[in-house]
């Protein structure tokens, strides 16, 4: 969809650019040619009150230009809701996007429209596949936007919206909530990972699995229970079924933390470089800084400062990173 | 026992603070609006500089998320409601009676009330700063972020109450001006002979009368949701999107309310400084009417991302494209006005020419937004911020500067300094382009708006630095303006009644005008009424016509009154009840009753 939007933009842009050059050039010409000359202070130019032909002309010309732009615009509008006919035979996956203050839940749907598996903040999609999104919100209005794939569409509590996109090549696409939604609106980000069909199938198969029971024997799990994490988070395969915060079942396999506010690379590496190289931080420093004080990283965050000690943070961080 | 007429006697005409508090003179009220709106322009500017300081570098921690969210909300509210709109009203107040050959507006006390209510509304809106709890959900305050559940602090209460009070001021003022234009024109001044600024002011006032009630409904419903637990904008029982429709049905005509007065001003300024009449006067008038009318049909172009469906999206895309036509027609008529002219580059003219240059850019970027599918990439990014500021700063503010340099001599009897004016112009022009130009680019590169910080190396860093630098240059230009404004009150060159050799009636009387404006109400026989008396048949008269100026004339003018101020205090207290205590409401009601009864019963002289 993004390509179609770019083409439409370029059409309107170039028309606007031509008009811009004409108007500004006229203005500059007038300023130079008709400036008052010395000794001419009292000169009264011819008092032309108007010219009907000119008025008709410069009304009709904009009308024609406007019609010229409106036609491709109208053609493009239906496409922003549903994929056009040329995609009728393309494979499709359906994902429900749920916006919440200030993160994104992704519920992948199976062929019957039931929930296949749930993840958060990082959406994987196969290339050359139509991804149909159903957009919902559990609190306020947000707006789901991954610019290089498609424009934006609001998620509105009380109604469902829809959009679609289709990645023609593999890559990592950054996104962000576009509708002001409160304190951490600026930090409500997301990543979409477009990969080959085989890699996607592998990823999805892994996402469907819950964690083995052995996880409940670990020290990390004990902390996860004691500190109340189970109240907000789900880890499938355990007794943690909280649904206020993101699903953490495969947190370890995700590339970012807290809806992409932090990445899992070295703290000194910036956002974009990390995503280009995807080298993990062995010391888990970014993850630890999140666990230490979430509201300090993400103002207004519903996850409180749990007052964890350094060793508790390390244990939890390792536990979470093991949830591959 | 004192008689009622003694208790209610009207105050004497006086200078000093008492005179200003009780004035009903449109010229003084215009000056009150002007100085207050300049003050709030500076407040809004400070809010902007703070934001640009934060955004000068990525991942900045200078300003917290919450403070930044308050800043961008208050910046917009301040600039729109407390600076640009009241500045327009300042000019309406000063110029409408003078341009139509009247002695005052139709309802002088109502005029004063409008000003005081504006001042108190402005204060109400800013009360949040006292507790660091200003409105923080954007000037558009979308439901349901604004519900008590998601915005429990008092900031949004100030939003609801402040805007209700300000809306009242706008409505009262607008009704006053509509009646004035319809009823008080000098003999012979048919509507088509009325000056173009007064035309645009008239159209703007009609728009206000129709648009303010819509936002009032929205604000009352939001207020009821917040104070009384109703569910208008509840996501389950009500409709969250209803707020957006109500807001933008007001909000779009509102932007025409912001630009039409500016267009009226430059339409007066070009003919004067090109020494040629406005090209296509009736067409310019009718384009203004067309813009005002068509402006009602485009509101949901602010909602292209909300998923209304392909049919509404298409309709609003088409209507939005259409409104480019009358706007373009105006620009062509301005160009044709100065084409072939004898152009004097006074500061006022330079700002007016800058207006054409910059407003054109803003209008063209607006055309790109109208392409709905492409708008889904542009919306809520800095590309939109660029558009808004090119039309509002490059448009309205530039025209307001042009208007101030043009009419200040009439208002205060002295010219503003031209040298300072040129510095003012160039710094503001260059600074403005440096600040908002790059925003087109970073917006298209995906930088979202209303973000208190942005990550590094998205490609946005450099241009944000440039923007922030530009804002400082603009600030210096504005400081120079301030210096010019205050210095020229005392040291400016004496203006005389017609320093620019202009065309309309306000220039036929002294600067500043006498209290009664016109010793004799003029007889009007055509458009550009004053010009005809100076240059009958196109040739200059031997001696310029000067209005009889003497203090011996006693012309009965409306007497000053306390009651507009008292009534305004009552209205403000009533509004504040919801965030204070019922006793405030009782006090407010009593004050309002006192103001109203005094108003009704005070003697005419």
C-alpha cells in the first residue's frame, strides 16, 4: 500500500511544485519590475479594477487541476481499506492488532478466525503475503502505523477498524502509534519483521508453543510469581495468565523491550544500527534498566517500580531472555 | 435616600486605569484586545521555544513527557484562542466602525463585555500552570483520552471551562459586529462599496456565530462526562468518535476564522502600497464567501485515519480539493493588484508580500493532504505541523504584522520605525522558514508529532537542530518588534491622518481619531470612499480633504459603564465553580445578577 501512497503523493507534489514555482516567480518578478523608482512617488498606475476573462481563466484552470488530482485520489481510497483485485489470489494471514497504553498486542488468527497465538510488540510476517489487520483498542484512541509498509489507521475503543499491507521484500520495518494517547505516546513503538515464508512458518510454529513445565522450577519463575508479575503477564504453559500487560511467552526471541523503547543490543548502540546488525547484548543491560524502574524509562507506565534488588533483576532478566 | 439613578450613575470619562476598566469605546477596546493578544502571543511563543529546545537533540531529557504534553497543548490553545483570534477582533474593533463611517459598534457595552470575558477565559485556561496541571491532551483533546478515567487531573477541567468562557466572548463579539455591519454603514455605503477588510471581518463574524455553538455542545458534553458521569464519549455506551466530529465541524471553519481577517488586511494593504485598486474586488469578496461556505463541508479531512469508510473519505477528499479553488483565485487577484503597480516597500508591504509567498506554500501542502490515501502517511507527522505553521504563521501572523505596521499610525498617532521594521521582517521571515521548512522533510521521513522526544539516527537529528535554531532567530525578530511597538508610542514619527495615501475612510480622520470618530458622517458614493475624495476622476485634488478636527464639537457618545466588567467577573466565577467550590458559583451568580441588573437599569447618560 505504501507504494501506491507514494505514487499519489508524488503526483500531487509535482503539480504543487509547478504551481509553487509559477506563483513565487511571478511574485519575485512583480517585486523587481514594478518597484517604485526614484522620483516616481506620486505616479498613479492605471487603476485596473478587474478583468472578467482573467477571472474566468484562473478559476477554470484550478478546477481542471483539482479534478485531475481528485480522480487518482478517489481510486486510491478503497485500496486503503482492502487489498485491490490484483491480490485476490495472494496468500493471506489475519492478525488482530490491539492497542493499549502504551504497547501493541498481536493476535494471530487461524483459518477459522479463532486466535492461533498471541504475542506483543513485534509482528512477523511472510513476504509477498497480504496481511489483513483488524484494529482494536482497549483504552483510548491510538493509531497503528508502519510507514514503509502502509500509512496509518486509528484503533478506536468501541469500534473495529481494518487495514492491510504486503511486504515485497524481507526487512525490519519500524512503526509507532501516531495518535496522541497520553504520557508515553512517543514511546509506543513497534517492529514488523518481514521474512521468507519458511522462516515465518518456523517462527509461527514456535510462537504457538507454550513453555515446558520445567520453567516453573527455576528461580526466575519464583521471582516472577512472588513479585506479582503473574498478575499482569501471560506465559503460556505456566499458571501466569494475566492479560493487562504484554504476553511474555516468547519474550526472549523478541528484538526489543517495552514496545521498542529499548533494544536488546549494547546500550551504546543506537536503535537503527542495532536493527541493522542485530547483535545481542550479553550483559542484558537495557533489559535490566527496564526492570529496575519502568516508569523512569516509560513515563506513566502501568508497570510499577517493583523495588527489585540487583540480583533479583539479573535473575529475572535471565529468566525472561530464556523464554525463547 | 439616594435615587436609583444616583446609585447606578455612569462613571465619568477618564484616563488612567479606571477609564480603561469602564470604557465602551471600540477604539480603546481594540487596544485592550491588541495588547492582551500580543502578551499571549509571547506566552505561546515561550511555550514553543521550550519545545524546540527539547527537540533540538534526540533522546533529550530536558523536559519531561508530561510537561511537554502540556506545552504542545497550551501552545496551540494560546496561539489560536488567545493570540490570533483576539488580534483579529482587535482589528475588527478598531476598523469596522471607522471603515463604514460609524461612531461605534452597535452594542458598545456588549463589546466591552466581550473583551473582559476573553481576558477571564484566557486566565481560566492558564490557571493549570499554577499547579503544573495544564490541559495536556492536545488542543483537539480527543475523547476518550479526555475522560476522567484516563485524564483524572484538573487540567482538562480548565480546558472545558476556559474554552466555554472564551467561546462566549467570541460569540458576543461576532454578533455585535454582524449587527454593526448590517445596520451602521454610512449613507450610500452599499455592501459592495464596503471596504474589503470589513467584508472579511463580516464573513468571519458570521462563521463564528455558526461555529462556536458546535464546539460549545462538544465542550458541554465533555464537561458533563467529566463532572457528572454522563457517557457521551464513553467507548461502550457512547461514541468516542462523536467528539471528533463535533470538534472538527467547529475546527475547520475555525481555521477560516483565523485566515479570513488576515486576507482582509492584505487586501487593503496591497492597493495602498501599489497605488492601484484591489483587482477583482467583487471576486475577492465572493471568494471569501465561498471559502466560508465550503469550509463547512470539509471537516472530516482531519479524520481520514479514523476508518470512516471509503465513501466519506472520498467525499471529504473531493470537497477539500475544491476549497483550493477560491483560495487560489484570491492569490491571483492579489498578484494582479500589484502587477503594474507603483510598489513601495514599507515594512507593512513586505510582510504582506511575505504572506503571499508563505501562505502559498501552506496552501499547496494542504492540497497534498487532501489526497486521502497519501494523507495516511502524512497525518500526525511533522509534515502536517509544517502545513499548519505555514498557513498560520506564514499566513495569519505575517498578515497581522503587516496590519500592525499599517494601522498602528492610525491607532496611536505615530509611525512604527521602518528600520527596526525591516529587521523585524527579515529575522521573522528567515527564522520562520528555517524552523518550519525542514519539518516538511522530517515529516515525510516519518517523524511523528506530539512526541516529547525522538530516537537518534532515524535521520531526523540534523533538521530538528535547524528548526530549533530557526525558532531562536524568529524570537529575536519578535523581540525587535516588541521594542519597536513600545518605543514608537513615544518616539515614533508623527503620522498625521493619512501617512500612506490610502483609500478607505479611516484615513480621512485624525490619528488617533477623536472620540466620536467622524465630526460629520460621510456620504459615500462608491468603493474606496476616501480615495475618491482625494483623487476625483483619477487626478489629485489641489488640497487634500481633511476631516474637521476640533474639540468644540460635542457629539453624544455612549457613556462608560462598570457593568460589563462586573458581568464578566460573574461569568468567570460561575465557570470556575466546577473546579473550586459551590460557594464560588453562588458568588458568581450574584455578581452576574448585579452586573445584569445594573446594565439594564443604569441611565443612558
